């Protein structure tokens, strides 16, 4: 006969929690967590510092792609002498003086000297269908204006690159520290949230790098031209700061569904509350777009639009969860 004084055993999903440790033992675990995290960051930092030139090549890719972004009904003329680009001209007509530009949006005018007798003349050869590499060579370049800037910039790039490179190892160390204290059900939700969060963060970074960054850079150049200022070069340290902060901000912005749906699971929010918050979220997303990106209008608006789209997805997921739970309750009754 079962002992009536015996305490009921916890359900399997509520079991777990790991061994009970004293406060000093937890402090010791935390100390080793910080030591291992710092060691992983240092090793990754050294590796990225050695590979700074590779990181720069990766970060300059959107700048080159920005050269391919052009306004509708606008043509670009690149004037070259040998392998050097003398100037670029934007025009809205098919003619540049007496030169017909053709139907393509890009035309290259190759200037070459020709010696006739004792005289030297300049001739112009027109290429109305130049290869894509020609456009990329004429992209806005980067320049350092401070002797200490290259060193400081490489340190910043190595730090951000090392943080990204070490993030899987650091996540593993954090999981070793946190997961033993969670119950089985809590571990399941935590692992799901971590997996979805990592996927959304990488999706945000990829979306920014491959689709938004080049257009944001081109918008900044168009804005400068509208102001009457030509942009042949950007300051390298400012550009790297812009690119890294924008990608990091976009990655963090994509974490919005994880935060909202975690609050739904906890019971703080539900579908009705999320739906009622739509008008306020428009303003909140504009503020977040300004905080998570650089102080430039195009990137802030793009971020706000993306955040609003992610918010709407979260609302419909919350609606689906409530509908599913309601059907389960009706089936159980």
C-alpha cells in the first residue's frame, strides 16, 4: 500500500533543476564562465586581427554593389584615361553633348592620346555596353585621414569580428551555466527560443548585408549630391562603423518576435493585447529604428518597416497559438 505521507513526484516536464549548489559554488561557476568567455574572445580577437584585410574585403562588398544601384531614367557616364577614372557624370538624357549614350544606363568614354605627326590629340572611344567590373572599379573608395586611424580601425574590426567568431563558443559556455538550473519544460522552451533567436539574428544580418546596405549607401550618396556635395571617397573608419552598427542593429531588430512571443508564453501578452498595440508599435518601431541603426533617415525607415512586419507576424502567431489551444480544450471537453 502506498505511503500517504509520501510527497507526490514531479511530472517529467517539471523535473530537473540540476544539483543544489551553495552561493559560493555558484560564484565559482560564474568566475570560470567569465574566464572561459574572456579566453575565447581573446583568441578570436587575435585571429580576426590577423585577418583584418579579409574582414575589410567583406565589409567593402556592399560599397561596390552600391555602384550598380541607379535611379530610373538616369544614365551614368564614366570617363576614363587608361585604367584611371577621371570623372563620372549623371545625366537624364541619351546624349552627352554630341555623344549618343545608347539605351543602356551605363556608358564608358575611354580617352586615349593619339600622336599625328608632331601633334598629340585626344580621342574618345565609346563603350555603350561595358562589363560590370568597370562599374565596380568606379565605386566610391575609402580613405584614412589620420595616421592612427588604420590601427584603431583594425582593432575595432577585430573586436567585432572576434565577438561574432566566438559567439558559438560563448553560447555553449552560457548554456553550461544556465541550463542545469532549469526544469525540463523550461529547457525545452529555452532551447527553442535560442534556436529561433540565432536564426532570426543571422537572417537580419544577411538581409542587411545583401539587400539593404548597398541601397542605404547609395541613398547617402544621392543625398550628398542633392546638397551639392560630390562624394568620391568616404572616411574608412566612419564607413566601417556605419556598416557594423547597421548590421548589428538589424540583427537585434529581428529578435522582436522572440521577445513578444516569449511574453505571450509567459502570459503577460496575448493576441488581443498585441492587436490593440498596433498603433503604438508604429511609433515604438520608429524609435527603435533610430536607436538600432545609424543616424541616417533611409536606414531608420527601413528598420522601422522591417520591425513592423515582424510585429505583424508575431501577432498572427499569437492568434494561431490561441486558436490551437482553444481547439485542444474543446476536444478535451
